[in-house]
């Protein structure tokens, strides 16, 4: 679950190529997934029973590739949901700060009004 969204998206792209071509070269894998290629290659080997060759990766088990792809897509959507909730939470906090500022200003105005009222009352009583 600690995988990044970018790595998961790259994994899905590599799986799509494997589903189409059954094989992906190291050059092609690096161009699609960048620095994640080695980790993705090992992950697909372990989870999809793929074969690693010196020049790339090959997998003939489409069912395991499809299953792993769906898991990656689910994790991507979970990450996106968490990002969305985080943004909403941030907006909620900003709105609360705005209303707290308003309440603070109103309370200061009320305190000033009370002080002025007390001063006027004291002056009226002194006469």
C-alpha cells in the first residue's frame, strides 16, 4: 500500500503492453515507467509469474496480469479518493478560519461598544 500513484500508473501501462505483446524490453519498460522499471519488473515477476530475461520481461499468464492490473487500478482510485478528501478537509478548515475571524472581529466590536457604553454611563452618573 506504500506505492506511489505514479508508480502504480506506470505499472498499469507496463501491464497493458504485456497484455498486448506478451513481452516488454528493458528499453521499452524504462521509457514507459522511468526509474520505477526495476521495481515494476520484480513486482510483475512475483505477482504474475512472469519471466525475466536479460533484455526484458515476458508473461503469458493474462489472468494474473489482469488481476494485478485491477488491484493497481483499485489502489490508484483509493489514493485519488484520499487526495480528494484531503482537499475537501483543507477547504473546510479555510472556511472555518474565515468564520472564526468574523466572530473575533464581532467580539472585539462588542467589547469596544460595552466599554464606550460604560464610559457614557459613568459620565452620566457623575453629573
